[in-house]
C-alpha cells in the first residue's frame, strides 16, 4: 500500500472535507478563513455540469479545493488500489484536500466554480512531471444520478 503523505492533519481517505473555523461576522459581512499555509499556486476553475476533472494522482503535490458554487462528487482511493473509489459529495462552501499518492477525481453534478490551492507551482512542465493520470471514474459511473 502506498504511503499517504499529508499536509492536512484532519485528512483521512474517504473523508476529504477539511473543517473550517467559525467565521468572523459583523454588520459589514462575513470573513471565512480557509487556510494558513505556504503554497505555490492558487487558481480559480469553473466546471460545467456532467464534466470530470482530475482522474489522476500526484507524486509530491497536494491541493486544497474550496467549492465556491455548485456541487461535485469527489472520488478517491490509494494509488494502485483496485477497490471501488470512495465517493464524497462536496457542496458549496466546503474545503477539501487531496494529498499525494491518492487517486482522485471530481464529477460535477452542477455548474461549479472552485479555488484550488497547491503545494507545487502549476507551470506546465512542473505539473506534468508530477501528475500521473488514471481512469478512476468515467461519466457512465454517474448515469444513475438525476
């Protein structure tokens, strides 16, 4: 079994959601803290309903994702496992974590927008050297969804 290196101490395979601290709220609005860590990349991504992202694993990189809007089903399992991936529904306002050495994929049940915050730079060469693509999920795996 692969050794899962983790940045987030709350991460357990099958439970990628990261608990958030209580927000600061006053008459001006809300401040929701997400992370206090050193990172190399921050990107905002949009995905259309029915699309799949990831279907890969990272040798050294990890990423946090914060779902701004929409909904997705996050699938994960240890690298090289033949077991069915564990699915977790992620809703808007949730933060989730993908460590190195964990195969993961996102199936979008709604049009969605999310932030991805990563350990490694996301230039093409660095990213491609680290990512390993796998056929973890395909669209027909979600045919039973409305």
